C-alpha cells in the first residue's frame, strides 16, 4: 500500500475530507509511516495483516543496531493504529468538542529510539484483509501463527531487519497475544538479534 493510501486512511479516521494539497498541510510527512501495506499470512486464502512501520527518528545507535519494536494491540479486537495515534506513534490524534479532530507531535513517541512496527492483529481487525469470517482465527496459537507469517513477510521486504535487536510488546489483552507470539517466533527460530522481550501489561 502506498503512503498516499495510508494518508487517505488517516483522513477517514479524522473524519475530514480534503484535497491533496490541504492533506499535505494537515499531515506532516513525519506523521506518515516509513512504509505501510499488507503482509500475507495465508497464501491459500489471500489473508493479510495491515502494518505501519516508522523507522527510528533519533536513534542513539547505528541503523543496523537500532532496536525493532513490534506492538500488538489489546482489546481483544483493537487495531494497532489505536496505539499509533493515541499513545506511541510520532503524532497523536485528539478530538476537541466543537473543533473536530487534529493531530500534533507526540513528545513521547516510541519511534525516536526504536523502529516501530504496528500490526493490525488478529485478522479481522482494523484494515486487515480477511476473505471471509471463517478465516478469522479464534485461538492464541492461530493468532501467533499469523504474527509469525507477517514477520517473515516483513523481513523479506527490501530493508532487512533480522540482524537488529527485537522487542515484542503490547498492552491490555495483548498480555495473551505477546507470550503466544513470542513462543511461536522462538520455536520457528525467527530471531532478529538474540533478544526478545515481553514488555506487556498483563490483564486477567
């Protein structure tokens, strides 16, 4: 998916309709991801997970040593873009009564020091492409399998990330997703750098 399409999705989220020129003014380039699109998770059904990746903007290390952070949203069923715009991304979305919605720079953005990867997971949430409801996973192992497949697709992109330190994190219900996905990644020996951490706020 091209960045122009991602921009359209941002406009939909903001609930505004603008022409391209005003879109450039409304959305600074830093608010747009380094790359975004779809990562196939099941070739037999064309199922894929939507992702948005923001490269580190102020890394303290060389690019090859800059950690990669995969963020899984909780819910269950919330899209990764939720934390992108409300917590961790380079720009925050805010709504004020009578003034509509706007975005502003997030001083606590996690992509200052991390390459930040948001993934709409599980299949069926956010902008994901689920051919049918029967393709939506209903167990932690199935969801973890999709996360693994998405990471394998992401690593096959032009920029290779497997040599970088890797963190897997999330909040709320992701306290179930993160351990399951981490276990599956380790079992598949899909290690970026030999470092994988669960930084999840667990929920009962």
